[in-house]
């Protein structure tokens, strides 16, 4: 079993900042990538940012220059620093963890329950 737990969401005014955290634990052999997605009501779940471990990070065009993804590999944790927030950033933010699980080296692709981010105008 793998647990993925997000935290750090909340209500913030436009122009403000939030930092999301996502910690993975359990039957994990190796994490190869961690991603942040978001889903607003009535919309599909969209990729916001991702980071390969080790490797490069990537961002959706809508958040480039405002959001920064980072990891603490010792803690199997990924962060999303969100600055200059806009009302259109309002969504539930989900963490996705990919890699290798134990036992048996099976593929790992786990999701958290999400954390709500609301940006008021």
C-alpha cells in the first residue's frame, strides 16, 4: 500500500501565495517522478507541474513563472510553491506519484485525495 497525502491548500486573495506539500509513504522502492494536477468544477484534471527524480521539471504554460515545483527525496515529498495566484488557479490540486513499488517491483502510480485551493478576486 502506498499513501499519498497533500496539504497546504486554503483560501488566499489574488496576488497571494501558497505552498502545497505532498508526502508519499508505504510500499515504495523508488520514485521516478512526481506531478501536480488540478481540477476545477466541471473541468478535466489538468497537469500543472511535474518533476523527474533525478531530472528536469516541467510546467503548464498557464503557471510558468509563477509556480515552482521542488522535491525532498529523503522524505519522498514534493512541493508546489504558488506565487501571484489568480482566481483561475482555483481548483482541487492533486499529487501523483510514479515509480516502482514493493514487493515485486510493480509499477507505482498513486494519487492523493486532493487539497482545495481557492483564490478570491
